[in-house]
């Protein structure tokens, strides 16, 4: 049986879906104004953020568990200084990154805190860990009807923003069984749980509320901050 948490079943559709979104998570991390030698994008999907980060860092590594996503990234968002790998987050053993970034991936991990600790171990002293993840104060797993209702209520607005063809694709994607099955496999932290967990791993972290998600940034002051 297919794993509902996997993106492999709808990689191409998801890539187009992401391309139609405002992309505030990418703008958030780019807006931090970080530059350096090496950056890591964990859970990079089809490479939307990794490609943008490659304009600010000498070398970017994009890692994702989904081989179809990585193949799509290599085919559509390749840069000379951008390397894509199919790997589990816990198998990444590089260290000394100037930026370790992840977007809406952490809630998929069986051990959330262990994942945070591992990402922390990959950043160099003076480097930054920047993580965005979904939060939900009312529903750890929002019911499917909320996503469907949101698609209906926003359809006219999306036509004005995207045009009928892309808005219709997005509307149908929100209703697709693989995507809804995937969303039903998610389990989100509340905002309070998110801050408590992240404060325990990243003392002194700073937060931005992106609406659907919280964004955390933390700078490693030195070996003692590990």
C-alpha cells in the first residue's frame, strides 16, 4: 500500500501546485539576507527554494527522501552550484553549513526533536538554522473538509490572481484524493508546542508567524551552543 505521507505519487502535480503559491517561505528565508559558502535545504522537494538559495551561497545541497521529487529538481531547477541528493534527514553527515534550512518537513519525522537536534549539529559556529513548519492551534490534523471548503471559498480570488486555467488546476489539486490522503497523514504542533519544543533545542531563537506556519531562526554562537 502506498504511504500517504509520500510525495512520490503526485510529484509533478505537487511541483506545479507549489509553483502557483505565493512562496512566502522562500521570501522569508531569502529576506534574512544570509550569504555564505554552503547552504543545506532539507526536504527540498522539487528545488524551488534550493534554486533561489543558490543565488546567495557558493554551494547549495538540496536533500529529499522522494526520488521522484529529486529527479524533477535535477531536471527543472539545476544550477552549477546546486547539488541534489535523495536521502533521509538522519543520514546527512555533512557539517559546517552556513545555513541549514527546512520548510514544512519536520512534522513528517517520527522523532521531531531528534530531527531538530540533528539539523543543529550540521550548522557551523556563526551559521544559521532557519526552519518553517506548519502549525495548527485547533486541529493537530485538520479535517479534509476544511481544505476543500477553503478551495471553494478562495476559487474566485485565485482566478483573479492566477487566471482560470491555473486556478482550475489548483482547485482540482486541493480535491485530489492523494493530496487529501497526504494531508490526513499530517500531525501539526500548536504554536505553543512549537515554541516550547524549539526553545528547548535552540535557546534564544527568534520567530515569525506566517499564518499557516511558524518560522524559526537561530544563530549558532559557538561550540558551546550545540
